[in-house]
C-alpha cells in the first residue's frame, strides 16, 4: 500500500525539493557536475521503493544481468522512505542515476527539471499503455518509462454472493445493477460493499461519470462539474443506504481487510489484494470483475511508477540502456511472476493474461484507466479532498467539489 498512502514526511520532503529548486540550486543548469562520463565502464546507482524482499531480489538480479552483459556495474538500493531520500539527494545535488518515481510525485519532480525527459528514447515506447504514457507526460514530453502498474476492479466474495441468492449472472456491470445487487445483499444481513474513503477509490466513480479533478494535461481544474457531482451523489447514496461502508465503520484499516474478514460481499481494490488475501485470509474465495460502468462508460484508476533518470546524472546514456533492459516484455513478465505486478507494455498483456487468467479484469482496465492527478503542488489540495470524502455520507458534494475546484486553481496558479 506504500504507493497509495503519502505520509506527512513525504510531503515535507517534496516541498523541500521544490523550494531548493526555486532558490536557485536548479536542475536545468549546465554545470560541470552534470558533465557526462565519456568513456569506460560506468557505475549506476539505482534507488527503488521496494514492496518487499521479492521485488528487491528480482530487481537486483535483473540489474546484475544487465551489468554483466554491458560491462558496467549497477548497485540497487531499496529505500526506507523513497520520497524522503530522493528529496534529500536532490537537495544535496547528489541524486541516484535511476530511481522509481511514483505517479503522484512525477509532476513535482518534472516541474523543477529534476528528471531527464528520455521516454521516447526507449525502443517502441508507443507499446506502453496510452494511459501510462499520459501519466508520465509533462509539457508534451514523455519523461520516463512506466515500470509496471495496478488498476482497480470489483472483488466478489463468492460464498457471501451465493448466500445472498446471487449467481454469476448477477455480477453488476452498471451502477443500476450495483444498486440492485446491493439491496439483495443487505437484505441478507451482509454489508454489500467495503469502499475506501479517498479519491484513490471513489475517484473511479468520477471517471465512470466522465469527470476528473484536472484536465488530461494537468493544466486546468475540472473538479466542479456536473459529471463529478453525479458521481459523488451516487456514492453518497450508497453510503446513506448502507450499501457501502468505509473501512473504519467495519473495524478495518482498509477495505481489503474488511473484505478478508468477511464483513462485506464486495470491495473495490487493486491487484495488490491478491497477496494480502493469500497471506492473511487464505480461505476466502473470491472472483475479480471489471468495475461497473457509469453514465459515460467504463472507468477505473491506475497506480504506477516509472523509471526516473536524474537530469544531473553523469551516466544518462547507460541509464537509458539500463531502463531499456528493465522494460522489455520478457523482463517485465519476470517481474510479474516474481512480485505480482502487471507489465506496462501492451505486447506483454497476452502473456500476462495467459499466466494469470484470474487477473484479466485488472489488466483489461488499462484501456480505460485514469492515472493520478498530473500536476505539481497538489498534495494539500488532494489531502483536503480526501478529508471531504471521508465525511461524504452527510456532506454536501456540490460544496466539496467547489472547494476542490478553487484549491486546484490556486495550486495551478490560475
């Protein structure tokens, strides 16, 4: 869940990065510090935000393989707190050559010139899912190669589903059907849906209604729209009717935990729920389906990282070649098997579905997924939005969206 939850410390680190750039340290200068090594083997420093030992080992093995074949060296270091350590490295003018960049942080780094915009130097870069390319595009440039990704889908507890007298034919594919099956599940004394109480879950309904917080290029605030209002009013109806409950109301830390404990028949979560259920609730039987479509069709959210390259790296050419090796389809499938991520290349989608057929709904979501807000300086705006969503049951959706609109315009300098 590291990708989805930003700590106050992380926000402070990012602010320090922006302040440092603004004070003149800068990342766009042509100082000798950023002079490229012209010959001989290079030593790349790679900083990753690892999900655990399986990911660390897989990346270290892939890096060692690349180093052996290229004659270079590559040192992979798992960060304790990736955002904090990157902020400190940039502020100290000593960033690693290559590093993970969370999609929610990408615009902060790109906007101050901390990243090398190398994305289109990667072979067949158009093979990356378009939604992921959009996520890592800033001012019209594809800055970095998407590493992998996750999407949200509808997860159904098959035992509780049957208990409510429902069959596979009742899996909801629209909002109306979601309401209908929720009525039947509630009538049997079970909470229908465990729903996370932030934009990282409720935002999917906004996308299904045809809305989002900002424009595609991240330059215009689009929160206060009829589409977003329709989405929040629908979710509010689910909450008021007890068709959906937030995790706290179910004595759970997150919706996946509530689902695993059997406190809800459905949840909306990403493919990370597989590992969590396997580890903590191995006896829960479940199936995964696309999220129900809204008034404007299917919609989900994607969560992703890219392989960032420091603008001040002395080894940019080697760094690009390293990222190239990390993002070929075969290597992405190796990562998928090692620690459960989904490949960011469309050409690997068929292999992934064949290997993991139960995850088809997750990877199919890439075709209609919305990435995180692609604009800098939005942390406080989004945190305030989440606070408003946590009080949505008895709140005023229209007033909430008006506040998000105003705050977003301010963050964007409008």
